[in-house]
C-alpha cells in the first residue's frame, strides 16, 4: 500500500468518524453509555488497527483483525438502525419525519463505512499478493 493510498484511507476514516460522532451524540440518553459507546470504541479500534497495519512489516494478522473489527462496527451500526436510534435528535425522538431522517442518516453513514471497507479489502488483497511474491522469491 503506497503512501498516497494510506493518506486516502486515513482521510476517509476521519470523514466517517466525524459524521459517526455527530450521529452518536443524538442517540437516546439511555444508550449514550451502552451501544453508542460500543460503536465509538469499535470505530477507534478500527483506526488503531489501520495505524498498526501501516507500520508492521508482516501485516496478515493485523489486517485480519482489522477486517473483523470493521465488520463488527458495521453490524453495531446496523443494530442501532434496527433499534431506531438514528431517529433521535438531541437524545429525544425527532418531531418531524423521524423515519425519513433516520433513513438519510443511516444511508449516509453506511455508505461511508462501506467505502472504507472496500478500501480495507483492497489493502488486504494487495498485502496477500505481496506476501505470495515474497514466498515465491
């Protein structure tokens, strides 16, 4: 993974994290220290694993852990959507068209998480090919 693609991956994560934190701040009060916190921790662990993967020479285990943690993050966000937490504004259910707002929020964040996942997947494939070339030489 080249220097430019690492910067692009970091930029995409930061964009996603900013939006995710805005949405998490609107979750209901009773979820602030439960599911919202789990999503935050998972998101930051994805970032930590990205940094670790960029620094390690042998990346296979780190990238595998990154892939798993990214999928857990995606599933936690999906769970939050299923429970209707994207309908909330400032800890209370939105007054006007909460379903429409929830759908828009979920679509926006899931699109960014999916994009990040595709970038991570490309990194994993690229790394696998590099390791195969090392073994062949």
